[in-house]
C-alpha cells in the first residue's frame, strides 16, 4: 500500500485519540464550580461517616483474584486452541500442552501454600 492510502486511517486515529481528551477538557471548562461542605463530604448512603474508612483486606483475596484472572485467560487460550486443534502441527500441540502443564503447576503450587490462599 502507498503512503497516501494511510491518510484516512491516520485521520481516524487522530480523531479517535483526541476525542476523549478534548471532551475531558471541555467538560472541565464548562461545568460549574460550586464547592460546599456537603458536596465535599464522603457519601455514605445518607449517613454521617464515623471512624476510619480504610480497612485491611487479607492477601488471600488478592491471590484468589489473580488466580481467577490467570485461569480466565487460560480458558480463552484453550477455547481458541480447541477450535483449530485438528489443523495444528504437532509442535504447536506440544507447546500448548506445556503451557497447560505450567499453569496447572502454578495452581498446584498456590493450593499447596495454605497460608497464601484458602479455597
């Protein structure tokens, strides 16, 4: 393709990238600035907040979330792999099986560490 054929793509990319930035700054320019004590207070379903709002979450929740995201992505790879399984070469099948074994090894390691995650 010639360089002049990419001009519409460049214009579209420029508009697509500048639209969120421009709307952000235009919104900041036109919105009213009415600060008061009620507006600046923390919203707690109509209740006046008491005490400290920050609490310490256990590490297990984060570890569980990370494992969920990892295996959610693994499922995406498995679905794509299954769709083209018959057309793949042996080397691609071996690589995918190694990938699955590594993720299962990571899951086994996470389950073995009882102090890290409770499922």
